[in-house]
């Protein structure tokens, strides 16, 4: 399979080193989950991949140049309807008005928002706003779809529903996804590749193919053990 | 000494019937439209500058703080020295007094544009113009309207004061004239006209515009 995303020796300092040195490659169609203890630089790494922040060291090679990002917040424009929000990002892609409308409708439908196209974001639930943000990110048909704890603000029930939805959308579209989460259960549930980062400064602690060969419950246990080790190491380091 | 409400009402009916009310209200509004209109235009330019450069924003904010703490009377005296007894005194005074109100609102709105939304615009490669029309304008327009609403009320009050000097039309002139001929009931009648004009523009212009532009709320 074609390599779609290559992270080469990426490091980042903000006064202190946040990311030490991280390298990995992602093949087209993979669903990568980035895991790690709180504050280890997961979000920073994702922002570097998305080009929102320059790395201090190393480089990111993207197969194409189009990215879609789903942030922790929906980041919809409250003064535009859900449909107009999606159509807006299709202008730079170069689609005409009719195509924009059709594409927006198609992806809003895929995200389960058929019938809600003409609502303003303030009039729908948080889960639906996040669905709209996902539809917007998919609509530009990105080479890689980046998701930064997109369900962090949702309640447990909505969260589970959205995880299943994202997994379904991933299967339907075959997009490459890099998904940041602090929930091990979530990562094991939806990811095909799990990358566990170490405590700050981040390195790759573990890279696991989640192909079903290891039982899920055991995988969750193992990853929990690793994350606790990392947290302890970080706290020990701070005391020393 | 207070005139009876009856005599005030009779006076009001009189000036409406004679058409005098339109002459003076129109004269005052004409000056306001110039002074206040110019203030809005300059405010928008300042807002634009503040959006494009942080240094400009700081300079504009400091300048507005100075203007904000300058008394109406200072501008009236200065404009009398510069422009003499003419239409320009009330126009200039209105401009100088309403500018800091409208502009500081707008600059605050510009500073408050959600950076996260602009970053979203970057992710999807919106052009500068697209970001400006889709993100910056909609988030600052409510601030502009709020500033204009306060500014217009202020414009009416201030230009009326400036009309005491050197002009022979306008609500301020006629109020002062009524005082001189001891027609106190007419001072009250004209004060009523002023209040009505202010309430009407508030409801019919600014509130209506605000409602129209923030339908999404």
C-alpha cells in the first residue's frame, strides 16, 4: 500500500522540549490512534502534521496536500447554516456552486445530518455539531483526516455512538485518519494502528497493530499499564 | 419654573402643524448624518487597521482613550475657533465625540474575533478575502451596531449643544431661542421631539438591523 503520511524525526520545543523525536509512516487507508499521558504532546504532534505549527526538528511528508481537521471544538461558523459551513470550505477546492451544494449534501447525509442542513449550529446538539465538523472535514476529500479528541466534549453515550459512526465513515470512504485521544478504550475500539507516546518529551513508546490478534481486553490492560508507567516516570522525574 | 403638560403638548402640536418641527429636526439630522457618518467611516478604517496590524491596534486604542476623555466643550470651542460660526461646528463636534465610542467598540470586536475560527479558515485554505467576509465581518458587525447605537444617541445630544452657537436652524438652536424669549413650554416640547427622534431611530434602525444580522442566534 502507498505511504500517505511520513513523520520523520519530528521534534518540538516550547522553551522546554515537548516532543523529543518521533518517526512513523502511515499507509493509505490506515486508522491511526495517537495515545499518551496527558500533556505529552499528542495535540502538538497532530498540529505539526496538519501544518498548523512548524516542527523545531524533522519534517512531515504528506502524500497529497489536502488535510481535513476535526478539532476538540466544532469550530463551525455560528452565523452560517450547517450546509453553508460545509460549502464554504469547498470554495478553495475549486468546486462550482452546484457541485458545492451536492458535495455538502452528500457528506452531511453520510454524517447523519440529512434533514438538518438548513439549521444554524446553535440550534442543534453538540453531537450534531461535531457530526457537521466531520462532514466538513470529509467534504474536501482530504488525503489525511486529522481528529483531535473530537468527542472530548460529548457525554459517554454520544461518544460511543460517534465512535461507531466514525468507524463506519472510515470504512465507507477509505480515508486515512490520524486520531488523537486520551482514552485507551476508544483507541482500541476504533484504531487499526495504535501509537503510544511516552511522557514528555514525547517519543514513541509502543506501536501496535490492532488487527484482532491480541484480544481487546488484554490490549486495553497492557496499554493502561504502559500509560501508568509513563505517568509515574514523569512524576518521578519531576520530584528528582 | 415648570410649564404645564398641557402647554407643552399644545406647543408640540403647534410646531408639528406649522411644519417647523421638520425644518429643525431635518437640520439637526443633516449635521448628524455628516458628523456621525464620517465617524463611522473612520471607525471602520481604524477597525481594519487594528485587524491587519497589532501595532496599529495599540496606537488606535491609545488615541481613542485620549479622545474618549476629552470634553464636548473642548471640541465646541476648538471648532468655533477653526470654523467660525457655521454648520461645521456641530458637524465637527459630533464627529470628534462619536468617533471614540464607535471605534473603540469596533476595535474591541476586531480583537475578539475567535482565533480558532481563523485557524479553521487556514486549515481549509480560505483566502484572506474569504476569511474576512466569512469570519471577521460577521463577528464584528454586532459590535459595530452596538457602537453605532450608543454613538447616534450621543451624536444627537452633542450636536444639539453645538447648535447653540452660530447656526440658525436645528433643535439646539430653537431650544436656545425659546429659552431667550422665555417660552419654556417650547423648550420642553423640543426636548420631547428629540426623545421621539432618538427612540424612533433606536427601534426602527439599530434594533431592526441588529435583529436582521443576528438571526442565527
